[in-house]
């Protein structure tokens, strides 16, 4: 297929689609970006309330260990707006047995960098903690192609009790069932440490990075990234434009209009991508349709600081998986990042898995009262309903992805959170990589 003057069609204006369009622009390829909704950014949604709060409906920060999002932010002139979670409020609790324990110091994600503070923290029983630390003596699995679940990996290496501690930390971003979540797709870095160092703990301790921020966000909220990319796109961007079918030579829009393109990059989540392939790429549609989703609800609550008896200068809390409550985590947004709440106020994000939003709101208020002693009504609340909208990477996900790619011609790509990582850096990388692959395809065709 010749690239001619036809544009590459990018379907979806979330971070993946915007990154794909940006990369095509850098490479000098014409493109048109089609977004079904009336705004760009997709799941990245920042709301500025009239009373001076900054509310994130989904992502509130991104990891710096994968450099792609920070790199793109620099390219679109956002470097001066990059901020980091506050060090002075870095306290985190772990809720276990109804008690708020201090989260162990000196951790790299869930891996203790020193034994003593982990043993002292009480987040595991003394036997559970000793078994956890004995991971250094568990022989690595023979290298092979077999995928395994997060739960299988954790119990194999750290013991059964470790599951309740690690799952809220590791599976949190994937809102995942740990017995189904693919290690290869979600946490290849831990598999690599096991293979290279014979132990995740030993490997983590050998690869400690220089001190510095681990996460970043933007002064004006996460939406700033989407807006900054959008402001620098010189190609065509169409809002309120829903793609219905993908064809070998372009797409068909809702309403029947046919738009021709030299290639297509579909960046929408799997559940909206699958129907787009149904008429012309049946096998890809079926395979994409098999990808599963989990759900979550984030309840945002605003209070005056004087509604709390204690100091709310902390980042939040994680809940032990065996606690038997709906609550999964709380982020104290007003203390985690600067500029999220007016002086003298507290802004909380309270996370649940699939739960009716009305019930989640009741639960959130009850738990905030029980755990932090809040009294009186919140000033207002917002329920961000993400039920059925968190991609779930089942064991075998990467092989499944290979089958999806093989079922599509090279000038039609799928990319985004449903396939190669849900975090923003992964989405940026996915969008840009799809654009690179397509550019190479079109130049050799
Ligand atoms: C509650 C929650 C918290 C999160 N927290 C974090 C975090 O702290 N850090 C982090 O890095 N990540 C976080 N994430 C993940 C991250 O926000 C998402 O994975 C990422 O934003 C997905 O981007 P995307 O572009 O792949 O997809 P989306 O954002 O879903 O964008 C897809 C776009 O496609 C459009 N579309 C759909 N169908 C069509 C169609 N037929 N035609 C045209 N357009 C269509 C949609 O309207 C949408 O704009 C969180 C996610 C959630 C839900």
C-alpha cells in the first residue's frame, strides 16, 4: 500500500491516540485523529471545582521508572509544570486487623530494602515476614515460556501470607484478580530480577536507583499532558466522530461516511475496538473481544481540615487483602500533591473494586469516619465510575496479543491500555511505537 497523500487514521483521543498522532507528526506523516467524545484525554480527566479543588477522576500521577510520559511532557513544553508527590507528607498506612499500621520504611514497591524495618512493621506475622524475607533462598524457576498469575508468583517466591500484603500494592493499578493477572504482561521486571539475580529481593537491592522522585504529575493536573499534546498537533483532529468499522483502506464513521487512510491505529479500549473489526477482520474482532475488563469506583470526598481530629498530612492507606471490607485504598490528595485543595481543606480519593457507586459513596463516608475520625458531612462528593473499564491482563495475555497482531494486516495496528500496559508511560510508548511501526510499513510498501 502506498502512503501517497492519504493520512494515517488514529482512532481514539486518549493518551495513546494523542501520542500516536504526535509521533506521526514528528515523522512527517499526515494523520487524522478521530475521537468519539467531545474532549481529548480519554480516561485522563481533571476537574477544577468552583471552590478551588483539583479533582482527578482517574490517573493522578505517573511512574518515572518508565521514561516515556516524562519525555513526551518535555517535548510538548510541560517540563516546568512537572511536580512530584510531597516528601514532607510521605506517611502511608497499612490497614490490617482493623489497625492502621505504619507502612514499612525503605521499600521498593513491595520489596523491603532492609530486613529489620520490614520485620518491625507488623504488616505480616513474624512467621509470614520471615518466610517473605527467605525469598532470597527460593531457587528461581527454570527459564521458560510459561506465564503464571501474580498470585502463583507471589506464593511461590514469598509465601502464602505475602499475598495479602503484596496484592493491594501490585495489583492495585491493574484493579486485578491476582489469580488471573498475567505476570509476563503486568510485571515482567520481577520475572527478570528472578532470572538475573535468582531472587526478587536480591535483585531489587542490587538495582536501587539514586534517591529522587519515583512519581510525577503536573501542576494543573494530569489533563495538562493531553491538552499540551493537543495544542501542538498541527494535523486534523475531529471530536464527536465515532468510528464504526475499520476497513483495509480506512474507516467507516457512524452515519456511514467512509474515510480513506494509508493505515489505521486503533487506540480505543478492547471493548470498543472489537466491534470495529467485526465486518472485515472477524478473527481479530473475536480475539480482541476475548480480552477481559475489571471495574473500579473512585469516590472523591472534600472536607474542611477541622472535620478531622488528627493531622491529615499523609499520602494515604492501603488495605490488607484479607481485611474483608470493600475499601481497597485511600489517597489523601490534598497532602500527596501541592495545589489539589485550598488551604485548610482535605481532599480524599477512596477506591473500591466493582461496587454500585451509591453504595461505594456510603462505604467511603463510613470508612473515612471510622479510620480517620471525620465528623460531619463532606462538603461535596464525586463518584468516578470505572466499572468494566479497567483492562484485565489474563495469564497468557502476551501470546493472545501476538495472535491479535497476526490477525491484522501490518498497516492496521491496535495500541493502548488494553494491550501493553495500563500506566500512562506504557500508553505513551504504545502510541508512539504503533506510529513508528506504521511509518516503517508505509515507507517499505
Ligand atoms: C481509576 C483509574 C486510575 C488510574 N490511575 C492511574 C495512575 O495513577 N497512573 C497511571 O499511569 N495510570 C493510571 N490509570 C490508567 C490510565 O489512566 C489509562 O490506562 C490510560 O489513560 C488509557 O489511555 P488510552 O488512550 O489507552 O485509552 P482511553 O483513555 O480509554 O482513550 C480511548 C479514547 O477512545 C475514544 N473512543 C472509544 N471508542 C471510540 C470510537 N468508536 N471512535 C472514536 N473514538 C473512540 C474514547 O472516547 C477515548 O477518548 C488509571 C485508570 C483508572 C481507570
